[in-house]
């Protein structure tokens, strides 16, 4: 059986990661930035799962770790949104480029 | 008793500290502290003086600093001159403080005034007790500070502020001379101790030229403090202080310091003929110069101020003509009658609230006590026979005559004529003639002010008898005892006619003043008109202040302006270049800090990408 | 390489995933972007299936497509956002970023290209959930517990942060 090679999964993960990175650095809306970061985490998860099957020593560990990563991503999304709400209440905006109180 | 003499200056210092720290609570009661402590000081001084009659000079020193092989000492010394000065200073200070209790009554900063008086007295007592030049210099400067505080006591008055500043700066000029002189002396002899210095001088270790230089420099210090020409201008302005302060400054403390300095360093001056001559000429010139200004002044305190300058000139003249005893003698008698005159003038001012003698007159009947007291002081300073000023002035004239300086002698005679004239002009304008001020306001001063004046009047009458041609030269014998070689003769013998001439001259002055101002037989402008040029020149004190203003003042201003331009354009330019360039750099840096998180992330990522690409292309460092 | 079913499935899923990502970048409405990303998350779940990770795939659908997307939509709704996403960066900024991303991708791709690992038979697909459970509660029990604490902390933190602070607002008015 000629399956899909490891490199295909890795390239897919790479492409998704790049898309997420670009989005995180370009988009103005904080929600979109957060979602882009989630996408990057997903790309990393794909790598973990792929290596758990096609790695040098295949084992279930990769999948377990991807579960941990998903958990952390969920926590991060929750906290990120809470920060977003607090910021929005103070600054009345969700645009990243207007949140420049670190200036000077 | 002499071993406890160090307590004498401590008492006024305690006054100063106590009143400064807690004076506000006590207010008027603070005066008692000052008076009592100064009284203690005075009694101790008196005991020391009495003991000094029998015992030799007492000197205590402790090592203060040792630098290499040089020992600097601190301590005190009681010799004849010191003991005498201690009594004069503490007595006059005591009387002035008693007087101020009445004069300054109701003053807001009453206790502060007493604190300053205590400080001033402390400084002067410390000055006269100093056993070496260094310690003397310290107290010399403290006296300057004390005078500054007291002259500027009414600091809210613009003139008082200016006068205090002027006094401080003018005497400072003299102080620089003194400091250089002291340093030079230390350089030459390696010691600040009087004894060692005089020994070195007598042994001829210092060349005459250098000695003259040192003596003149030290004399400059005395010129500044004692208000001699050309540094005299601060003294009349110092009249802005309260009148008791004037009495203290002019009679016993500040100006006496200069004369005391010359007297203390007398052996040094004796060793240099030129220096002696400088002292004598400065003194003689100052005497007649100030007397001429006093002729036309209209402010009672200013007349007295110029008369002080003139009398100090007499003392310097005496010292400069080797009349050590005469100078010190006159210092003592002058302290008494000048303090008396100032206190009496203060009493007059207290009664009619003006200092302008044109507005006074006819007060003889209204001020039953002040009038006669003022008269005694005036007679004493004029050299009226049998009063103290008569004897001391005689000594000076004799000294000048004996020294063979006939020009200075003539100057002195003319000056004593002028002194008698202007003092009686003052007296008659205040007390004779019709009353010019509103009648009801005039009332005699309280007895607390009169009492010190009585004491001083008594002393002004009798203090001359300790050194007379008739009853013995007790003071002179005592002063030079054991130091005949260093200090010269105890008494100056001169022709008998000098005494008669002195009497004649002073009587002539009195008579002229009487005719002009009391009887008005001679019109006041018979000699020169009030608007003549000469009158104007004298009235403006020979324009000395203006000359200073236009020469020294402008020179310094010009130089300062030059420096300020250097500061502004060269130094400031350099600094602003540095700062602005750094500021520019900082601005560029802060421009980079946009606060845009994504921008930061992008730049970080760009860096990572570049590194990765380089890594991918080259295959890494380790390959 | 013949077209096996696995490959077809992979290609389809990968296409949808990348398409969703591209739509995330190109769409202008914020809500649309999030919806587009849901497709990506779902197809990633499919990818997990292909990698014989059924449990992870289900978790992916539950958490990403479900929870996180909903939370994000709530975030969008609770904040007044501009409907249309305006481009924020200048052209140069975007271009250089694109260049950097491309460079990064090429560099990493070179790494992937040079990676050769022999395929070994695995038993991951057999009772996948049971295997994960055994691992999680034996070998990784401490990280698991730590993770639960982390979630609790995130929960509390999120509540504290998002809570409307009445006292502070009163304080501001004073």
C-alpha cells in the first residue's frame, strides 16, 4: 500500500503555518489575529500527529502531546478573548494598531 | 582666673545658641538671657584683667592639627592688650544689650536680635583672645558674618540689605589682603604663633622687602575692617542697622578689630619703616578726609559714622608713628565716648523718630538726660580738656610730633579742629535753637536706656586719667611691660605747647560751631555756599562710591559680561550641541518604538527568516 | 504513484484546508473569515483521521470547530468592530513580510525535502482511544493533572479579566 508520504503532511502543515503567521502579522482585528494563532497551533499539531505515525519510533506519544497542545490552545483562546474584552472596554477598539500604549 | 578665660567668649555663644533655638518662645525675656550671660562675660573679663596686673602673660594652646612637621595650635592667650580689649568689648556689649532692651522694645524679631548680638560679641571676644594668626583669621571672618547679620537686621528694607552686602564685600576685599599676608608670613616663618613670628622678625630672618609686603597686606585687612580710606564706604552705609548695632560696631567690635590687628602685629610693622609710613599716611589722610565729609552730613548717624572713620584714622596714625600706647589708649577712650554718642543719638532718634538733624533743634530742654549725656560725649571726642578724649588725643599728637612727621602732625591738628567743629555743629543743631519738631511727641527715653549711657559717660570722663602727663602713665607702663623692645616707649614726651595748642584748637572749633549754629552770628555759608561745587563734592563724599561704581563696578560688569557671553555662546553652544545630538538620536530611537505589536513581531520574524535562509543556503555553520 | 483512496482523501482535505486559510487572508468580512477557518479546522480533523488518530480528530472537531470558533464569534459580536477589515500595513510592509514568509517556507521546505524516514508499521489505529487513555493515565498523569490546573487558572483568569469592574468605574468617577 502506497500511502501518503510524511513530507506531504509536513508541507501541508508548513503552508498552514505560513498562512497563520501572515495573518497574525497583517490583520488588524484582534479576533482574527487570535484565530490566526490558533491556525499556527493547528499546523504544529499536524506535525505532532504525523510524526507519531511516520516518525523514527512511531508511538502514541505524539497524539497525547497534540491533545495537550489543543488544551493549551483552548485556554489561550479563552484568556486572549478575556483580555480582548477588557481592552475593548478601556480603549473602545479591537484594532491592534490602535493599541499602542507601549509607544515611547 | 585666667585659666578660665576661655569661658568669656563662650557665654555670648551660649546666648546665641539658646536664643536661636528657643528664642521665639521667650521673646522679650530673651534679653535677660543675653544681658545676664554678657554680664558674666564682663565680670570674668574684669577679674582676668585685675589678675593680669599681677601675673605674667597666660597662654594655653593645644595641638589642633599636625601636618608633617608643622603644628597648628588652638587656644587662647591673655596678655595686656588682650585683657584690656576683653574688658572693653564685653563692657560695651553689655551696655549695648541693656540699652537695646529699651530701644528695640516691641520689635518682632527681638530675641533674634539678641542672638546676633551674642554671636557678634562672641566673635570679637574670640578674636582678641586668639593666640595665633590662623585663629584670629577665623574669628575675623566671624566678625564679618556678625556685622552682616546685624547691619541687615531690617532685611526687608532695601537699603539695609544693600548696606549689609556692601559691608560684607568691602571688608572681604580687605580680608583677602589679610589672608595673603598671613599665608606669606606662614611661608616665611613656618608658624602662625605671634611669638615665633616676632622672634623671626627680630632675628632678621625675613628680608625687608618681603616684610614690608606682608605688613602692608595685613594692614589692608585692617583697612577693610576699620573703614580706612579707600575701603571706608561701607561704614556710613552700615548705619542702616539698628542704632545699638552701630554703637557696637563702631565702638567696640568690628572697627576696633582692624586697630587691634595692627596693634597685635605691631612688632612686625615696627620692623618695616615703609609699612609704618603707609599706616601713618593712610590713617592721617583718612582722619582729615572723613572729618571733612562729616562737616556737611545731615544724618545724625552718618555724622557719627564719619567721625568714627576719622577717629580710627587717628588711631592708625598713632600706630603708624610708633605710638603703640597712644593708639591703644585712643581705641579705649574712643570705645567709650563713641558708644555713648551713638546710644545718645539713638535716644534722640527714639524720641523724635527722625535722623535728619535739619529737622531737629531745641531738644535740650525736652531731653533732660540725653542732652547732657550727649554733651559729655561730644566734649570728650572734641578733646575738651580734662575729659578722656583730650588725653588720648594728646598722646597721638605727641607721638606724631616725636616721630618727626610734621606734615602728619599738622593734618592731625587740623583734624582735631574739624572734629570739634562738626561734633558741636551736630550738638547745636540737635539741641540748640527753636524746636522744630512737634512738641508733644518728644519724651525722654526709659531709664533702661539711660543707665548704660550714664556708665559710658562716667567712663568717657574718667578713663583718660589712667594715662596722663600729670598723674603717671599707668596704662602705658603696663601695656609695654616686658616688651619694651618690641613695642616702644610707654609714653611720648613732647613739647608742652602741643597740649596747649590742642586745647586751643578744640576750643576754637567749639566756638566756631557755637557762633554758626547756636548764636547764628556767622552765617552758615560764610565759608562756602551750599550749592558751590566744593560743597557738592564733599556732600557726595568725594564721589568715592560713584568712582567705585564707574571704575571697579563697570570693569567687573564688563568682564562678567564677557564671561557670560563665553558661557552663553561657547560653553552653552558646546553643551547644547551635545544634548541636541543625543536628543536627536533618542528621537530616532523612540520613533522605532511605535507600540505596534505586529510591527515588532514582523521585524522579529524577518530576522528569523533571514537567519533561516542563510542557514538553508550555506548549510549552517558546522558543516 | 497510483491514485489510492488515501491519497485522494488527503489531497481533497489539504485543498480545503489551504483554501480556508487563503480565504482567511483574502476575505474582508470578519465573520466570514472565521467561518472560512472552520473549514480548515474540519479538514485538519480529517487529516488526523488519515494519520490514524481518531481521538485527536474528534477532539479537534469538538474544541476547534466547536468551542473556539464559537468563542471567537462571541468575541466578534461583543465588540464593536469594523465590519470590513481594512488593510493596516503599507504595501512595502506586506510585501517584505510576504517575502520573509516565502523565504521561511522555502528554508523549511528544504529541510522537509531532505528528510527521509523509513515507514514502519504501527498499531496506532487499533483501539486508538484506549491507547491514549492508558498513556495519559500512566505515563503522563502528572502533566495531565497540571493541565487541569492550567485550565482552572485560565478559567478564573478569564473571568477576572472580562468581568466588568464596577468598583473601578466608581473610583474613576470620583
